[in-house]
C-alpha cells in the first residue's frame, strides 16, 4: 500500500503549562514537570511538502542499487 508523507513548515508562538511539587523545581528550566496545557498561537504555515513513502520492497531494491553503484 502506498503511503504519502505531508511535512508542514511554519512558525508559531507557544505556551507550555507544567505542574511541579515545589517552587525550586519549577524555577529550574532543566526540570520537566507534569504537562498540563499547551497553547499555540499565531500559527503561520510557510509551505507544505508531500512525498511518497517507499514501501519495504522498494527500499530494499533501492539500497541494493546504491550498493552496486559504490562497487
């Protein structure tokens, strides 16, 4: 079965809201808390690209052809 991959490129502003056990953990940006909410605003899509996925048989034959070219 043929599959297609859609890649959307763009920009946005976001806000992540996390919960922590204490203020010291929350103040350290290296710590990860319990994610409660993610708000996305000002979403702008620059461009979209669609590509055809290679199935496993196509990928194997492509790999073999590339290996033969190197020899």
